[in-house]
């Protein structure tokens, strides 16, 4: 999906009016609700020459930092401008499925933060990565290990599981991986390749009994 010439010219003019430099590399960023957890990642991006355009969820309040344009807290939503930013961005970092799916349409590389399960939000493209929350058994307080999050009880016991959002260092490392992937080449570590195989096998095994997995597929 793309903008026609007239719409793109209009969106470019609106971007300039909003303070977005269209001649600089951009990152579209839906900041987490705890905005402070993303600040090290924002600093990393600024240090590497990016401008950050905040879109999506405005919770956490307006952000006023050098090199950051906050469209999420603008007085009026501007769908054309957000689409232009998403299409122009080097990559998107987000939590919401709405923005993730919009990035499928624009072909924008995407980092999905704070996914609650490892199957329904698993990346479907080569230029997409995701991070998981830390899952906690609310009855015992035990942190649920990754292997158990690929088993049926995890999906069938959702009401008894709490989730801790990503720590600042996790977001920073994921943003660093997106920068490296879009700047050079995408590659899986051995651990990532093994995890993909494990998720695929689990999804195939669970689809018959877990509706969420059946909706997503292997």
C-alpha cells in the first residue's frame, strides 16, 4: 500500500510543519506506557542519527525530548501523516496489533514489544522481531520459563498469569538489533533459530486444543 503523488506531497508538507525532517532517517515508535523504560533506546537511536516520531498510544503523557516528535499526543489525530511516517520509517517499534498490521501493509520492518505469548504475536516476516513479557504464576509468584510458555497449560490458564513489561535493557537490545538488521543484514542467532523451530512444533501440536493457537497457526 502506498500514497499517490498528491497525497504524498501533502503528507510531506504536513510532516515538515510538524517538525519532522523528511531528509533524516526516521523511526516510528509507539512508546510503552512506562515511557521511561524506552528512554535508553530513544537515546541510542538519536546517537545513531535517527529522528523518532511517536505514534499510536498516547498513554504516558507527552514526550518532549530532542530528536523526538510526539504525534501521539497531538491535539487532533492525522491519519495521513501517521501513514506517511509509517511508510517512510526505517522501522517501527510498537505494542499494538493495529500498528503491527498497518506495518504489514506498508512493508515496514517491525519490532513488537511486550508480546504476552510466543505464538500469536510471533513475527511473520524476515524483517520483524519481537520481545516477550516476563510471565508470572500469580498463585506461586514463580516466573514461568520460556519452555513452559509453549505448553497447553500456559494458554489455558491465562487468568492466573501476570505479565511484567520489558525492562529498559531489553528494549534497548531489541532496538539495537533492528538498527543492525535494517542497516546491514538480518540473521538469526542459534538460539533464535532453535526457538523458531520450537514455536513451530508447539503451534502444530496445540492447534487442536487451544483456540488462540488454532487462529494463528504454525
